[in-house]
């Protein structure tokens, strides 16, 4: 394989990694597979391995164990440790190959010998269980030790277990606990549990119940059922902690729900005697039943007694109240409904609203519906039709049929009035079409109704129509038209119109900045009580933007905004009037329960502003705000909990908080829910739910969701493969300038997937994405023009143009390719110094091919003074980073000629051989030459000509001449 072919394979592999990892782009497994396939078919081992993983996990391609095993085998046979390990997994489980424990052990051994810790762990497991090899605890201990010394937590825990029970090693409880401790420090759940047991019973350590509780807690929080049960017993029996039945119940419940019969019996006992929970014989019987079904004798006896006595009581309003007070959303909802209807209690609308609101704050859809009715009718609360509608929409988005029907009825009523010329009703109908409330979302129809209302002079319609022009919803974007409409609304005295007009004059984004006009309109809005206008005015007067500084007026406006609950204005007011720092004011407000202040405190810790970054403290403050319904706090909690680098990451908690934000109608949260449910290998993975939420977000206009849906249909991931639907969703996203979608459309046209192959359209779409500075598209265009691919004629000047744009964004592949253009004089004048500069930048990003080119520059003195030592350094980095055969060849030449190193034919032969084994034909020729001349190896003409034949087959002229002279 020639240098360019190698570069092309490396390029394709790099693109595959970029799409898989989301490096510079949204993750796209389908694209990753396509690029991996190209590189793998060219013999690139890392690509073969990664492609095997894609087939194994069904990422970007239909799951196919046979193909996974096939690709792993190709890479494994070339010595790829990761592939050897994964091939072993295939044989162990019969994935794509006949189950064969012996072959599994064989491949684990090969990977383990390459010092791959995970393979060492698995090989140790084979010896421990006797799978594929004769059971040998001593060898199990040997391999576990190797992995453990590399820091593998599971191996450390397994090694500890062997020491604890004297299997393969002399029993040594002290060493067992030492290894358990190392594993536990890395969060190994089983090690934490084992340490808990050992400290509880004094095995190998001094008995210490407090430490036992500490380790049980760690394991329990990671979901270990036995640890959860033991921890529950500690709280119930006051072992190492103060007696706390409620905590005992909490942990027994977690363990029981995982099927622990002991925990089920313990939990049933708590319900029977009311320890930590309200006494509930029915629940006690339910849990005894579960334990009895697993053969737990004590539970069988209790259950028999219950059955004889008929023990069991129904829930009443008092129990409902207790559950509601403990935060049970369903109980709060039901209790609110009882007060609303007078069912079992005296009718009390105020109490109904109180309990329904608590349930709404937890995202309960039935509560959202019932509270909406209260606001619509003014039952226990002041009438607020707008808020009632919002609640109905939140309930409907969760699929509550009654809310959906009510919204449809509301829409039909307003539609009838709108048809009769009612301007307010026309505006409301526009709102319904815009939000998809009671009717299918349709931005164009929304614009039609807003226009009808605006033509009748409705100020709110002016605002909504302006928003549509501003965001290109149902109409082409038109900033001038938006400003014109905001002005009409403002001139009618509409407070929102005045605020929006003032805001845009202040920002100067869609209209020329004019601070005097900004102050004029913001003042009008502020005088009508617009809180944000008041806060902004305070800032303008404080800093003298567009007016003379006037602290008195600043304080005055900050005070007005603060009185309406504006947190930032409150901080600014206290800072100016009482000389309290903004941070102190913020902390004080947060401690007093202000949700916005709590959010801001969390955000400071989240990004490390004014305080040291601390995700745990950020989570603490965000949680306080989120529990009060703060949307942004809920979203950021979701983001933090899905971050695997965060020690407390928890996908279930991420789902919880994203769900709360989603039921508030937030489209970003709805999209995030779709993504989290798509995370394979997690406890929350659910393809159907993922598609459901992604579809909701896509239908609400979220371009990222539209693009992901397109990917799913293109790949057949979670849905039946359908390139037509993929194109449909990609197009919706592309119309919103989503460059990933544009790139994907280009790919469909390039390869004729779901559409007739059309290179012209492919290039058009690649260009759209590239013009939005999507570097993958820019590199693709550069490569197409460089090679004359994808229906375009070879044009080095255009290739250079696109490579340059991508290189400016530090794209390592673009830097490499652009460097080659300068080196070869393709599209630009030859400039070795410029080539050297670009290779250096790419090499700084660990691009192995760039390291090789950089080494060649130093070796030949191209663009830089000759420096053989630096050449060798670059070549070695290239080998380390990418096993690059051209770098190996360069190293061999330096040793052969004694440049930068002492001449050493044996080392030269060694490096030529390594490169030759990767089909680098110049090295194959040189290996032949070494065998023929005896350079670093015994003379062997047969072997020499075998290598000449390999090089000749790839077109090496010198090798062909050698064969002719034979």
C-alpha cells in the first residue's frame, strides 16, 4: 500500500473516529461505520477493530455478530490487542462464531500478553472458572495480579477474593482487604460490599461497624442488592449508625425491588409493625409473598399466618395525606382531587390547588390537568387562562387523553370565534398552531392567523408575528419586518412590544444600536411593570449606557424589579444600596430559598466563576432550584448526571430531571430525553422511548432531534430502515442550517441511498455544510477536488481553498493534506517551509501521518534545517501514535545510514521488517535487499526474492528489476 493509500486509510479511520466520538461534529455512528469500512478494507487494523465493535453493538449498522467476529479476527491476526480481546468475547459467548471456550482463552491470552489489563482479567476469570482451560486458581491469581497492578478495579477485587478464601494463593485476609481497598477506592461495588462484610464481622481487620456502614453505603448507592439489605439491617439494628427505621426501609426497598428475598422479608416486617413506614398489612403481605415465592421459610410462615387471619387494610385519606406529605406525587395529586371534589373530605378549592401544585412541580400529568381547570374556572385561585392553557399543554405532552381532548375543544371554540372576525381569538388560534396546542403544529397557519389578527390591530398578534419573522417560522427571516411589527405593538402601548423594541435597540443585533431609543421604550415598558425592562434600565443607569450615570435611578429601577422577584435585580439593589457584594447578596437569597439565586449559585460552582469549580456543590444548589420547578436547573442537572466524568453520574437521575423540564414543554429537554434513552449499555436504555421523545422534539422544530431521527432511519436504529424518512428529517434540520444534516443529505445523494445518485446535489449539500464551517465537510470537499472524486474534476486550487478553511479551525487532517499540497505544489506554489509549519500543527494534535511527514522534513532538510535526531524523534512518535509503516521505514533508513544514530544494520532490518509486514512496498524491497546482501541478517536469497515479489506486486520498479535479473 503506497503512502497516499495509507494516508487515505488513515484519513478514513480518523473521520470514523470523529463521527463516532463527536469530535468537531455531532456523533453519527452511521457515518463512522462508512469511514471505518473504507479504512478496514484497506487493511487498517484500528479501523478493523472499531468496525468489529460497531457490528457487535449494532452502532451505525444492523447488529451482526458474524461480521463483528470477522473484523476482529482480521485485526487480531495482525496483533491488535483490543481485537484479540473482543474476538475472545465472541468465542466465549458464541457471537458470530461457534461457542468455543478454548479459543476464547487462547485469544484472551494473546491480548493479555500485550499487557491489556482487561484481557488479563478475563484470562484470570477463565482459569478461575475452568472455561477453555483447566481450572487453575494459581494462574487465575497470577493474571488477576497483572491486571490489578495496572489498576483494574475488578481484578483487584477478584484477587482479594482469592486471598480471602485461599484459592491459588495462601489464605491471607490482610492481603485480601488490601486488594479490596484498592478496588473500592476506584468504586468497585463488590469490593465495597466485601469490605463492609469484613469490617462488620472482623475478618482480617479489627471489627468496626462504622466502617462497615461506610462501605455498605458505597456499594448500596451503586445498586448492590446484598449491600442495600445489610445497610438496611444496620439502620434497623443501630449497628454503626443511629437507629433509623425510615432509612432501613429505604434500603430494604431498594434491595427488595432487585429480588433479594432477605430484604423482601425485612421490608415486609417493617410494614407489618410500622417501623419506618405507616403500618400497612396489605403491603406486608405483598412483600412476604414475594419472599415466599423464592423459598424463604420465615416469609412462608408469616404469609400463612396473614392468610389465616385475613390481615390487610385499605388506604384512607389520612394515609393519602401522609404519603403526600412525604412527597409522593400521585398521593399529592389524588389528595388534591379529593379536596377539589369533596371526596372523603370537606370540599376546599384552596387546599386542592395547594396539593395539585405540589404534584405539578413533580411533573404529574393528571395534576397538571386538574390544576389547569382550577385556574380556568378560578377555583381556589385567581383566574389565569394563559397559565391554564400552559398546564394543559404540559399534561397533553405527557399523553394525558383528557388534557388532549380539552385542548382540542378550546382550539375549536377559538377557531369558531376567529372565523367570525374576533381579533383576540385569531391571535390565540395562531398560538395554537405555533405550539401545536390542540392541533397539529403548523407555522405557516400560525402566521396566517397572526396576520389576520394583526390586520385588525391586535398588538399581541404584532408581537407573535414579529417573532415568526425574527426566527423564520412559517415565513422567511426578515429582521426589518420584525422591528416594524414590534414598533406597531409598542406604539399601541403593548408592554411586551415596548420591551422587545427597547431590547433590540439596546442589543443592536437585528437593528442598528440606538441606546437613546432603547431607554425610551424600555422606560415605557418598565413603567407598566415589565420586570426585565426594569432590571435592564437599572443597569443602563448604573453604567451610563446611553445616558448619564445615575445611581439613584439605577437603585430605583432595581428595587422595582426586585419587588417582583427578579433575583439579579435584587442582588444589584442590595449591592448598590447597602454596599453588599453581588456574591454575598446572591448567597443570602439562595439560602432564603430563592430558586433563581439557587440556580445562579449552582452555576457559579458549575463553571468555576468567583469560586472553585465543584460539581457536587453545583448539584446541591441546582437540586434546590430544580425542586422548585426551575427549568434551567433541571436541564443542567440532567446534563451533569449523564457526564461519566462526574463521580455521581446517574442516568436514572438524568432522566428524572430532564423529564421534569420536558413536561414544562422545554424542547431541549425533550430532545435530551431522547438521547439519554438511546444510551446503550445503561440501565435506562429504551429504543422505543428514545424514538418517541426524539420525534416529539423533532416535531417541535428541534433541528438536532430532526438530524438524529434522520440518522436512526438511515441506520435502521430503533426503527425500520427507511432512507426516504431519513431524507425527510434531514431536510427539516438542514433548512435550519444544521450542518450535520446537510452533510448527511450530501452522503445520501453521493451514494444513491433513498434517492437517485446525484453527485451535483451531493457537492451542493457538502458545500452548504462547509460554508457553515463544518470542518468534516470542508475536508470532504478538499479531498474530492484533490482526487477528482464525487463527480467533480480534479482541481487543486479548490482543494487548497477548502483544506485551508478547515485548517484554520485546527482540523488535523486538513492541516496534513494542506501541507502535502504545499510540499507537492498542488494548487499553490511549492513552499516547504509552509508545509513544515502545517505538518507541525497537525503533529501537535498527535496525527501520526503528520509526524511521519515532519520526520521526513527534518531528514531531507525540507522547510527546516536538517536534523536527523529530530527526524528520528518524529518517526518514533508516529510509530507510537499510529504504528505508521512509513515512519518505520524512515527509522530503518536512519539506522542503515547511521544518520542521527550509530549505524546498526540489525536495527535497520528490524524496522524494515515491521514496515514490510504492513505492506509498505519500499520496505519490502529493502527487506529483500537485506536478505540478499546480509545486512543485519543471514544471507538468504530465497527469502530475499520472496520479499522482492511482494514489493513488485505493488509496482516497485527496483523489485521488478531484481526479479528480471534473477
